[in-house]
């Protein structure tokens, strides 16, 4: 395993983050525990979840993934060996204050997450989405209060725009409030929009980028070579099929499985702290760990840029002079 700093924070984390979105609604507690055990055995220390995982659209039981994770940590007695991340924002019920980033909801949500996880603190508490209806001062006050109480250690964001990162950071720095240390965004070879504004902002402020959907929902995982049972995905490729074909041929030429290839590319991007992988099977996890061994040179990175062109760099040069 390789390790790095958690963005601008002092904590050290594994360069692969284990995402638990599938724990509960997709795989049961026993299968989840098997993946968690293997992750720890291979040096993974960074585990990411969210209060809503297990609820809509993933299932019918919000909090299920946190509970599974909490029961596993209690059985193994390894809480202090892990950097534990969860999220707040998505609906946890039908009430008007059971969602978003109001002080009311954040206070209720953190207590519920702590109880489900069976822990006294959350290492990285992430805003699952921007909440445009709540003033920044209120949001930062709520998280700063939790930090001062020791219930959270670091603040993270997810699905923020670049200007959101800048605004939150500038206000926090000017007022001594909790700083964003990570941003979790959708980022992969097929979806590189974050390179326009989010990644440059993250690099400027020392915010670590945590890519979610690192294999584009499986499109970069070798979809053209999968079994007939899984080949229904192939029909959904549309205009991306020629790119996927070229990508898989290039991976074959280099002797690197496509799933490992896509993760390796992310690990070579300067803003990235750790891709968040969400395995449904043990082999998915082991493939992610093997991606750390893939070294891509300038020629390989240039060819991947040719196959999967990004937006042209950072804004504004990507679209203007």
C-alpha cells in the first residue's frame, strides 16, 4: 500500500479509499465484512461511507451501510487504526429538516451517524452536496462547533464547484472556522470536467481530491470482455464505444487490466489523494490495490489523453486565450 496526506490535513491515509455504498443494499453484512477484512489486510486505512447509504436510491434503509461498518469495527476492535469518513446532506426522512446543511440537520445527523458507527468521532465529515439555501456562515459555524466538541476532526466537501471551494475556504481562513481538507467529485477518464475548475481550486488550496465513480460506473473496467451476463452494459456505451475499444486495446498492449489502468491514471493526477472504490466483490478490491503498482510514463499518459480527451486543461485557457 502507498500512503499520503489527507489533503491539507496532517492525517495520513491509504491511496485507495474503500467506499461502502454497496454495503447493505447490494451485498450483505458477511460479504461486506469479508471485503473490509481484506482491505485492512492489504493496508487500506481510509474508509468512506455516508449516512444515506442503504436508503434511496440504493435501498430502503438509510444508515444501513454505517451500521454494518460500525458492527464490523466493534467486532474487530480496530477503530483507531482507521481514518473514517462519512457524509451529511441527503434525505434521512420525510421531514423538512431531515436533509440539507442547516445547523438543525447537521446536529441531528452527526449524532445519528456516531451512534450507528459506534464511535465517539468522525475523522472526515463531508458535505455530501452543496446546499445553496443555507448561508455559508451557518454551515461553517455548525461544522466548527462539531470540531471544537471533538465530534469531527476534519471537514470535507463533495460535489462542490470550484468557486464553492474557494468561497468556503476564503471565509474559513478569514474567520478561523473549519477548513475544507478534501473534495469528493466524480472524476475518471471518461468524465474530466473537474479539470476545468475543481481540480485547479483543490490544488491551489491544498484540498485533496477524492474521485468517486473512478471507473465510470464500470465502463472503464473491461466491459467489452465481460461475460454474457454482464454484456447488457455494452449496449449502453453509445458514442463512447470506439473510445472503450481503443482503451481496452491499449490496456492489453501494456498488459494492464482495464480496471487497474483507469485507477492508475487517477493515481497519477496531481490533485488526487485517493480514488474511492466501491467493490461489490472481493476481486474488485484486490484489483484496486494492484493498480498502485502500475507506473504510467509520459507516453502512456499522452495516449490516454488522446483516447479520452479532457476539457483542454484548466479554465479559462481550456476555452479561451
